[in-house]
C-alpha cells in the first residue's frame, strides 16, 4: 500500500516547494514569449516569503538567479536613459514593454530591500555633488 499524497488527503493539488516555484519562474523569465516573461515577473512579486518583500524574499529571488533574466527583459525595450520611458522602435511590442515594466518593478523591489539593508548598517543615500547620482555614504 502506498503513502497518501497531499491530493489524496485534502483533495487539493500538491503545493510546489519554494525552490521548485522559483526554478519555474526563472525558466519562464528566460522565455522568448514576452507575456510569459511578464507573468513570471508578476509571480515573483506575488511570492509570499517570510516578511513579504523583505530580506528573505530578496535572498530567495537573488539566490534563484532572477536578476540577469530580469535585466534581459528590461533591455529588450529601448528606453530613455533618464526617465526609463520606452522609446518606440520597430519590432518592440506592447508585450515586450509590459514584460520590461514588470521586470523593472521586481528589480526596484530588490533594490529597495538592498537599500534598506545598507541603511540598517549605517549607510544613507546622498546625491554625489559631481555626478548627481545617488551614492551610499557611511553615516558613521
């Protein structure tokens, strides 16, 4: 007699492990189908790991290898360097823009977590006088 599967116990399909979910999402982020990429980026934002979109979520995402595929999705769409607004270009579809925008949202969340961790360690964001870019300065 075999052991009961989770489906047999409560009638619901088995829940994939976090690692399996992340592997599937990373695979979809690498797709050539922009709608699939957008859905995968959205799925990252919907993952509930520990404290929402905090350090546990960011570590799981980065550890799974999502950063490079997200950057590729963003780079599929020519954008204004200052505003990040999409630039109309032959071959760029609305789906490409949506995938890039969803990827930017995830990268923004990851960046926010990183900034928070740096702030917890005594670093604060300031504007560099020469370049006008944001830099992290040790407040100590």
